[in-house]
C-alpha cells in the first residue's frame, strides 16, 4: 500500500499510474454503460427518436407489452432455448473430450495437431465452402445446421487444453493406480477440478448460440424455424404489427427488442461470474 504522506519519486510514479488506471477504467465503463442505458431509456419512452437523453420523457412499457403479447414470438423463443441448451451441451461435450485428448503429453503428434488447430483458428475456409458442406450433409433447413457448425470452436478447445495441462499429473496417476479407467479419471478427477474453465466455455457457447442470427439466415429458409433473434429482427424490419407500428412505438419497439434479447444472458451471467473471471485468464498458449 502506498503511504499517502510519502511523496518520493517512486511513490509519485506509482500513484500517478494508479490514478491513470482508475480514470481509464471509469472511461471504459462509461463507454459501455451509456449506450446500454440509452437503449433501455428509449425502450421505455414512446417519444424517443434521437438525442442523448438517458431518462424517459414519456414513460411507457407498451413496447414490452407488444413483445410479450406477440404469439408469433413464442415458437421462436422456444427454438432459441432448444438450440442454446442442446448446442451448449454438445459443444461442451465435444470441447472437453477433445481438449482432454490434446492435453495428454504422450499423444503422438500432439504439437502437430495443436499447430493445425491454431492455424485453422487464424485462417478459415470461408462461408461458401461451409455452406456447401452443410448442403452436402443434408442439413439445410434443419436446426442441426446451426447447432453442429458452432459446436466446436478452436479457441475454446485451446483454452480447455491449457487448463487440463495445468492439472497435476500426480492426481491422474494416483487415480490410475487405484484402478480408475481413463473415462473415470476424466469424469471424476479432471472435470470436477475444471469448474472455472467449464463455466467460461459454457458462457461463451451459451451467448453465441442465444445471439446467433447469421446461421439461421444463411442455412434456414423456413421461417417457422427462425429463432428469437431472427424473429425479433423480422418483427422490426418487416412491419410485423402493421404499418402504424413505427408511428405508435417510434424507436421504443426496436430498443425493447434489444433489451429482450439480452435478458436471458444477463440473468445467467451472475451465477457464473466467479468462475468466469478466473477462467478467462486461461488463454495462454502452451506447447
């Protein structure tokens, strides 16, 4: 702790550095919160069109009532829940098992596979080859066209691999001596010690699946299979509620859809925060 009465050259430099850090954090927090508060304010204000006011001038929840009462959003919401839950479970299963195999120091060609994953993370084939693969697999116009391509992310695989490599080998060796099979070691020893990494990867997958819009537009032509995000955007852009909706709700309906899409993630994040903060620091690349 810096002595507040000690103004030596070294302490002055540290004090200035701390002040700069606090000032920078305040600026960053403001840059993140002000747009969010503006969106929330406009979603509760029927008169909101343009400007920087953060307090509703004419408070109204009519836009949220319109979203809640819209029967056309029930099915997309359930589709989003299904895709998010199933996709996250599949992604976690594939990522953890793949990362555990990659973390085994005796795996032949381990460094080669690691570099291949890193290269694929930087250089991707592109949208057209991906679309052709989905088409040849017969997955177009199915929810699997959204779930499967997003189930394995190279960054998540590397992050989990690095965490598994930090687990002391003596623990797995002790379990092996006690007669545990490789699957039992993975399920009863490795996974219980990996809660921070699992929470981090799980939150990444959950947010990605819930917020996904691109894959639904590219791979799905059947509007009955649109998720919550795609339907909300369609609701705003294609005048779902009649030609008078823009006049009646102004920009409040558009901003209310943004808040409605954020609510599920905002509810879940506090329960994972303590693990997420620790797990987010696990991205260092190891050989």
